[in-house]
């Protein structure tokens, strides 16, 4: 049976099983030519990757996707544009959390509507930096008000741990999705969150499935790198490798993935992403795409069929892992810890 290339997140709401992530279009991974970027986004959508992920905190990306939406509609019509899905986020700055109001939430959503050039947001994914600051449930309820008004279609969240996901659900927030970091190196969603999602019809949209590029042929057989790295993403995922079991175990995983990839005529990154796409409750994986250079490989994620033998070989390596332990995003919330100290908590230039 050919793997499904689409997924119905809610009745009548269909996404591609690979989502084009927009964070690399924010400029942190190199200069972005807007005209070329719009053409690349059109190429992704026409090839079958018609779902896009962005955020209010990705500088300039909502505006860029708004330009893409206009160009797409101009060429193929408004009806065709309805099949394109754009997921954004509401990520209030850390400094705003203690004083957040209904007005802050409404202004942020209105800003995203203007930037994306639409009358209704397809999916808004809510993030809250610090659980010690009260107000996350109330902010989510204000988002639900905007959903009830028709400004938002579906509500989701991102990087919530299991207890605080339960709080949102118990408060009546109709979460359709939870966006989380999930890879063969980082299986923290399995530490409670997936069970909670299973019981409440919430599906995972997974980023980091190739660990910032570490899960690729580029790193196979290479010596362990030293700081500094060229971008914060590599710094972040190298910490995950350290927790996983270190460079030696990581190389063992890469060798195993390479053997599997050889059997299928694919690359390591494709196998690593497909393995996560096959996990329970996973609706889609989000791949970073600064341009269309990797479009063909990204399409192969949806087409690859891993065998039981492939999965057994992968699991035999993963069974040796040491970590990372804990719930989803818990390490990153510790601002004094190794993971949290490299995070940026105030990325919105405008907070109202």
C-alpha cells in the first residue's frame, strides 16, 4: 500500500504529511531573496507540499507567505488557494506574560491576519514560555474567543508539556495539534504527551526530525565538532546528541540509517524523517526549506515505506540511548540550564 501523502487533521481540514517550515526564511540561515522565495513556495505547493509553518516571531516570514498567497491566487485563483494551508503561532514575549491582556492577544492575531493577507488563520499554535507565570489558560481562552468569532479556524499549541497540555484540554481548548521537537535522537514526546494526545484526538506536528541537519549523510564518519557552530540550531541539537549518548552512539545511529537508506535508494535525512512520520499520533513532520533545492528529497519522505526490519535496526540503536530525559521542552524552559541558556525569549519586536 502506498503511504498517504495527506492527513486529515480535522474533518474537512487536510494537510500534507510534510510541512514546509518557514524559520529558515527569517534570515538567520543566510540572505533571503523575496522574489525567489515566493517562487520556491509556489513550487512546494504545486509539488504536493501545500502546508506551510510560520510564526509571529519569525521575522518577516508571515509577510513573505502573505506575498506567496497573493501570487498563488493571482496565478491559479482563490479557489485553488483554499487548498493551501498556513500554520502560524502566537508566541507572546516572556516579558509580556505577567501583564498579558485580551487586547494583546487580539492585536497579535490581527497582525498575523494582515501579514498573511487573509480573513481567517488556518491554524494558530500557542506557546507559553514560563509556567511559573500564571495566565496561559486564560490566554488560550482568549484565542478561543477569536476562533468563535471566525478569525481562527483551528487551535493548536507548541512545546507544551503533558500536565499543561492537560490543563488546556480540561479548560475546553479544542486543540487539534501539538507542535513538538521529535526525532530519533529526542523522544521526549513519548514520556506522557503522546498518551494524552491519543486520549484527546490531538496530533503531533513534529519539527527537528533531522536535528538541524545532524541526521544526514553530511555528518556520517566525521569527527566530533567543536564550538562555535555557524548557527544556533546546530548548537541546540549538538546538546541533544550529547544527551542521547554522545558522538560514538550518534555515529552508530548514522551508520544504521545509512544501511537502511542504501536498501531504499534514499538518504539518511529521508529515513530519519520517515521514521518519525510513522510514529503514533504524528500527523506531519516539518522540514526546514530555505529554497527548493531539497524539494525532491522532501517529497521522498512521504513516499518511503520502511520495513519492520528497518524499524528493528533503528530501535536496536535507540535502545542504547541515555536521554534526553523529561517531558517535552522541559530542558529548554530552564533558563539557567545548558539548553535553556541559548534560547531567545523575546523575539517579537511589537508586543501589543
